[in-house]
C-alpha cells in the first residue's frame, strides 16, 4: 500500500506530519519533494547507495567540427548559444529542443544527457529511506520523482515490506502528479488560512481526478478558527474525512530545530485510522 502526504501549498506542515508517520509505518519511506527535500534532516539517514540521475538531453558543441558559422546562435530562441572565442551552450538556458542539432550544417552539435541530480538509498532507525536531490535550476523533477518511487518499490519488494510512505511535493504540478501515481491513499495537510483553504481545494480536485482515497489533516487549526470551520464545512460537503485537527504547538519548531521528530497524539491517531 502506498500512502502519500501532500499539500496544496508549501509550509502547511506536510513534512512534519510525514516524519511522525515515518516512525510508525514500518515500511519504506520516500521523499518525493526532489526540488527541496528536507525529510532527511529529521530522519538522519545512513546512505548505502548513491545513484546518478540523468535528465533530459541538452545541446553540446563539438568544437573540432564547428566552423563558427553562427547559425545555431541565430536560431536559438532561448539565447542559449553564445560566442566569445568560440560558440558554447549555456546549459542553464538550453531547453533541449534539438533545433540547433538538426540545423547545424557540419553535424557539430550533439544532444547529451548529463547528470542532473542524485538518488540516495539509505537506512534510518525507522526503516529504509529513499530520497533524491535535483541539481539547482534543472528540469525533469517529475521524472526524478518517478525514479525515487521506482527505487522505493524495489526496496519494498526486496525486503517484503507492505507500506510505502511518500512525502510528496507541495502544489499541484508535475512532481505532485508523479508522487500520486499508483498511490492508494492521499493525506492532504491543510492550514487555516485563505490561501491554505484555496490550495487545499485544488489538491483535493487533483486527488479526486485520479480516484485516490483521500483524507484531510488540519494543521495549526486553532490559529484561525473561522477558516478551520470553513475547511470542515467544505470537507463535510464533499464527504472528505478529516482524520486529525492538530493545534498549534509551540514546542514543534523547537523539536525540529533540535532534529527531533515532534510526536503528537493527534498525528499518531490519524495514522492508525489510515492503516
């Protein structure tokens, strides 16, 4: 069974909730927020294997063949090819469209896939943990999420573990969609703010679209009781179970700052309802 913890926006407490779930799940833990992973900070893993991740192909100039005609630079709509003493491709600007590769009269451009990030398979005191880090400015975060999940499934099969717990990326974009693939249950962590309410509705629509069994946790519910009530009313109207209402705890930031997982009864009870 795959359980994903997601949120419509960042800062709702998604990773904090996941860290508590991780102490209980007795399965494989996977951090699919590859653009900004931070679950490993609390889990303090011992890395057993590092796997390079190669993303999309980008252009590279073969200088031995290049006659500096400048056609590639003229055609590139992203200004990714520039000349000083010779023509070079700015990898940060290149979108990998391959137009220059096809247009070069001297076959002096090749499309290559370099390492764009790293996948880590590791051990924690709570079980195996798979996570990844995408290099700054790189694309293909959705593809990297897919690879993280694939590795987590392999570890689960090898060790005969029945649960994969996924810390998904925030929002509703490609990394989130990849996080939700093949998921059985999704837990949406919402905060009682206007943006939190709006973004919760968006992520719930996405989860419903993929026909995933879904639940809501309202985090810091007592900082704005009016909006918490609106969240409850919306969930009641849509028949979405609220499995926890977690109050604001002043000691949670202190625990996290000291690299301690903040175990709270409300989150423990929510996990028991899930499994």
